[in-house]
C-alpha cells in the first residue's frame, strides 16, 4: 500500500486512541503513516498520491461543523483512496453516508468506514471499569479495521435518504446545543475560585475560542463547538459542563498528549 496521511480530530481522546492504534497496525505492516490534526491542517496541502484517512468523534448524530468544513473543502481527486473512522458513545446515522457521497463526488475512492463505540464524555459519565472495558473493545475493533483496510476487506456503505435527513437534523441541533446555547446562556461559567490561570484550556481549544491575557482569567469567545476539551482537561475542574451529571468528566488521555502533538 501507499503512504497514509491520517487527518483526525479528537475531543477528549477516544479518537486519538483509535487513530494511534490504527497507525501502529499499518506501520507494523510496513505502511508509513503521517498524522495530521484537522484543526491545524489546510485541505489545499493534501497529497493526493497518498491514501487519505479521516478520523473524528460523533457529535449529535454527526460531527462538528469545523470537521465538516475540512471534509467539504478537500481538493478534487482522481481516484485517491480514502477511508474514515469515527468514535461514538451511542448512535450516529448522519455521517457515514453523507461523507461517502461528498468524497465520491470529489473523485475519491471510498475504501472503508468504521464506527467504534467508546466511552461518552457528556451527560452521564460511566465508572472507570466500564470505560476501560469499552476502550479495550474499541481498540480491538480499530486493530481489526486497520487489518481489513490492508487486506482490502473493508467496506463503506450508505443508507440513502435516511442518513441525509439525519445529517440535516444533526447539523441544526449541533448549532443549537453546541454553539448558540453556549453563546446565549454561558454553559461554561468559569469558576474563578478554582482557576489557576494555567492556560491549558487555551492551548487545547481546537477553534482558538479561549483567550487569556497575562495575569487574567481565560475567556470563552463565540466560536465554541462544544468538544469538551476545556472542561474535561482542566486540572482544577474550573470549567464545569452543565450538561454533565454531578459535574463528572471523562478523558481518554492526558492533556499533554494533545499539547505535544504537532502535525507530524
């Protein structure tokens, strides 16, 4: 197989774990993999001579608007192989089919799609044992999926009409719950008694929505996509998510795993 350029976004770490596992399997089989963070990538710079991988979490049955924007601005291709993987806690329905149609119209050859169940990071956070089991099972699926891609056994299906309808619904719902509600009702109310002004949330925000000046507290702007990085990785639990039961948070990796990754 050709080299793989794997473009991914991970909110609180589930997708990062899956992408790393798939990369390991590819490289064990002699395939070079370059990892690229979607939030730091320019679609115009994509190498169409490589196989393209796209990984991301599901949000409100679909995925985040800035991830969709990256996908929709991919350059036109002439048969470049492409595969996708997403991580989810429950259901999607509005991503696999619509994404396949987008890349096909752009001239790509869809070679595989996989949705992998992982622990949720919002609403009800499960206990550590259940989360660990879900992660272990998810990584096994990621390993098998990577092997299927190598052996040309992966598939990328589509459920027409239904998936398109779900996608339209999810994008509207995501704007309401993820962005507009934040702007109107300030779902992230900083706890200044806890905040130590470390700036970790600033470095983690994929949309550069959080700003901090010397000696001041971080401030959320109006471009929040509700990925929950800031609330899940805050070392002082100073940015609570009002949707989360009893203020619990989940993260699959340490904050430093995100901060140290540049576009490799």
